[in-house]
C-alpha cells in the first residue's frame, strides 16, 4: 500500500546479477560461452573454498571468504579435501571385536581368532557406491565432515535384520582375507514407527552399528519437527 508492487520497488538484486554477468564477458562475439566458462570456474572455486580443499588467506577476506567463515564447521572437526583418505588409524578394541563378529558372518566356514583381524584401517570422510538402477555413483559422507547444506548425505537406513536409521559417523576401508571391505559405522536412532508411507522416531542417537557400505540405503531426505525426525523416502 505504501510502496507499490514488489517487482516495481526492489530490482537491485537483479541489477547486481546482470552487472556481474556482463563483467564475465571475456570475448565479444562469444558472450554466452565465455560467461558460462567463467561461471564454471567461479563455481569450482566456491566449492573448493567451502569444502576446505583451498585454505582461505586470512590477510585478504573478500565476500567468498566471509561466506566460508559462516558455513565451514569449527576447528574441532578440520575439513580436508573431498575423497581424501586419511592416514592409517588404529581401531579400538571394541571395534576389532565388532569386526571379528561381522567377518564370522561373512566367512562362516573359516576358523580365525580376534587377533587375526588387522587393527589398522584407512579412515575416509566420504565414500561412493555405484547404483545400478540410477547408473551413477551415489555420494556418502560422515556427519562430522558435513560442511555445506546437503541435508541427507549422512542419514541412511539398514533393512537387515530390522528397519533401522542412523547417521554415518565413520567410513573406513579394512583388508581381510585378501579382500578390501568398506565399512560404515552408524549412530543409530531409536526403533522407528511407520506412519502411512513415512517412518519416524525420536531425534536422538542411542547406540552404534557397523555395516558394510553395500548394505546401507542411499541417503535419505529427512525433516525434524518437535523432537521427532521423519524419514521421507525410505
């Protein structure tokens, strides 16, 4: 009533966007292609800055660096490059015991003791698995590594022996019997209940579960409401 229609009053974002686009024209006569090439480089630079592959220079802070400071997690969980494998790590005794039990299930006819399980693993921040139905690789990440607003890359479900949902806490590779296994440790939510085509449970984690990467679902879209987490596409 005071200022007229919105489109007639607030055009500054569009004007700024147009100004940015025109500055990306590097070769007249090929305006569209050079703008898109410049945008691809810009997008790649933003991705590397936000996921920590490129460390920001604290002495020069442009708009991107200021955004990165707001988005990046605290120093408690330092960000490393995507797909990087961390240095070898030693498993805790309980983890070795858990692995021993799982390998007993995988190799039921093989006789071996707990000390035969190598305590050294290669921990990873991210993992990929090829999806035959989608004909592409599916991305997984630990929730401690989450540095951008992907809402579901670390929440998955396991359907054996019962329906369980959890957040990916760790991803690591382990060698046993000349095979390389990719294991995922989940922080598991309480047993879920069904409501129509959706599942829901309390938004807390009570225990952990070790699973093979091949046995977990693709990442799940979730929604949180009044202390309850809903799993929308399980």
